[in-house]
C-alpha cells in the first residue's frame, strides 16, 4: 500500500484540545472485524466485551516533563529544548530537539531557570533540529534529574495550541504509568480510570504489563510514497517473564488478548517467537507495522483516532482491514468523535 491510501480530510475542530472530563467517559467506537458492525458506546462500556481469562496488555511507560525553555547566552533568545533521550548518565549528555534550530550552533550555551544554575552546552548537531547537549550542573545526578523535572513541562503534542495546565500533568499520564522514559503518552491508556480497572479485575480480566518508552519518532511524518522505504526510530522495549506467561496462557486457552494502544501492539509484535508465542525482550525496537501484515499475538485492540498519513493509522489499517478502517473513520468524523492524543477511543474486535 502507498502513503496516499492513508490520507483523508480531518476537520480541525475534531482535534481534541482537552481530555474528557472523566477518563472513562470518552466516546468508544466498537468495530467488529468479522461482520463490519460498528457500535457507539462510552469507554466504560469496554467491560461488556471481555470475560474472565481475557488479557489486556498495558504499556506502563511514564512520561517525563521533556519540554524545557532556556535562554541563549549573550542574546538571551528564548529556545525550546525537547529532551529525547539520555546518552550518557555520567557526562550528562542528552539527545534533544531545539526550536528555533537555526540559532543554535556547536559551542553555544543555554541557561535554564530564573537562577540559571542549570546550563547546557551544544556539543554536536545530529539533524536539522537535533542537537547533543552536555548539561553542566553542580550537584549529584539525583539533584540534576530533580532539576530537569522541576524546570520541564508536560510535553503535550504541538497540535494543542493552548498553554500547559496543572491538570495536564495528571491527565497526560496513564493511571498505571510506572517506568519513566517516554516523551509522549501511550494515549489509548489515558481512558482507563481506577474504577474501570478495578471492575475489569473483579470480572477476571488479567493484565500483562510491558514497557515501551514512546519517542517522538512515532509521530514523525512519513515522507515516502512507498511505505517499505520508511524507517521508524528505535524505542526502548522491556517485556518480562510475567507478561509473557500471562499472554501465552491466554493464547493457549484461546482467550482474547487485547493490545491497549499502538505502542502495546508494537511491543508484542517485536517479540514473537517462531512458535507464534510471546518472548521476553530487553532492547530496542524499530518495528514498523503497515498493511499487509499478519498479527501473531493480539486479537483485539484499543486505540485512539489517528491523524492522516500517520504510522499509527497504518497499523490500525493493518489490524482491522483497510476498507473497514476507512468506513469507521468516515463514521467517526460524521459522529464528531475527537481525534489524537486527548481524543476518543476505538475498540477493534
């Protein structure tokens, strides 16, 4: 399939600027792959589609406040620094994106915070917007990380034009987030409330937790018409023995295995054994799932509504079938579902 197959007109007013008032009261579209039937429910109705012994695979990555604002030495120009990944703990080296990039060259220094106790020096250019920074800070590594957190803000996607609010710190994080390392939330999981998780648990649904630290590469635009030429950025992935046991037991018993989000699905498909079971994994994945593709582990999926031409939409299309995806998205626009990070959800069965 080609990039142009994933284009559609998305009205701007359907891009969600704010989350639903209550996590589990966003809208839920339920799509049945076997019949093509589409239902319109609320997210908390998700429980009606699962039974004892079914499994939900959750990505327990935790978003860290990756967006900082500093001032350039001498000129005082305000520069946005987006922390991508730590390269070296001892030397305090980080891969970052800077904006505006044209002003930032090797050797420049950036000062952060009112007291300017945190300073960074640009030591390399990696891409047009990418830089490697060495942070200079008089204090322990723990104090340094605390300072980064203190100065950073929740990295809401750029399409959200409003200022970051205090509530975003909670809402742009799943309630089961544990391991810090993501620069974007695994957004399908944002719809789960503590109450809904408890109800699912009481009903006998099992949870398998994986950790895939979402990077900005997930949202990089695809710039080639031939999808096989697109390269995904690598993201760190950990799947432990407990998760593999839960998932493989459910598969053996022919239960539902539901990937909560494209990141959970990507994690599962990155660690498939030759027997089509789930393996433990610790490393990096650059798995790109696009049609046609045979999925090995999950037979159900929860996901948000994605942007045109995005790799996330391509994965959804591969899972539910391209024609059914087009039909569902057409109906979502007609029914005024909200799209993207703070948007509504879809359950694909």
